[in-house]
C-alpha cells in the first residue's frame, strides 16, 4: 500500500467542505514564500492557474494540492497534515478563501518513518 503524502484534520475538512459549498471546486497551493508566505493557500479552481513548476502532491477532501518545486525539496521526506486555526486578526490579509471565515490553513509536517518512505509513490 502506497504511503500518502497528505492528510487533513477533521477541523480543516469541515472548513474545506464549507468553502466547496460556497465556491465550488477548490485547489490548494503550498507556495514558496514571498507574498503568499508559506501557508497552504486555498482558491476556487477557476481562479487559480497552477504554475508549471509546481508539483501535485495529492488531494485533500477531493481538492488537488500542489506545492512549489523548491518547497517540495524541503518537504519531500515529510508527511504534511493540513490543519486550520482561528485567525480573526488576519481577516482580509490573505488571498486564501478561508480567511473570510476567520480561519487560516496551516501545514504540520513530520518526517516519514523508514517503512513509510519505502512505500512512497513518485509525484
């Protein structure tokens, strides 16, 4: 059985489902920094062009999840869990859709075990 590179917490899944109801299909992008910072960003699929240098890591809640090529180099040995935190102070300070609901998606990472690493699929 292949090792999954991504997971999502129940709290984040609840926010994602609410965003899907409001916005339709979604896409996530873990950017490489700069204006977006390094948080996972959530967009309506029709509003986001996936740069050709980005790598598809998998899906969460039926939504494609991409990562910047350089960021992937840092995370390729790690399992990412997408979570959410209340972020009332950030209201309006991000392009990511969840901000309007008073949340911010965050990535939590851990290094794969030896067994998990053996079972990783290529991305």
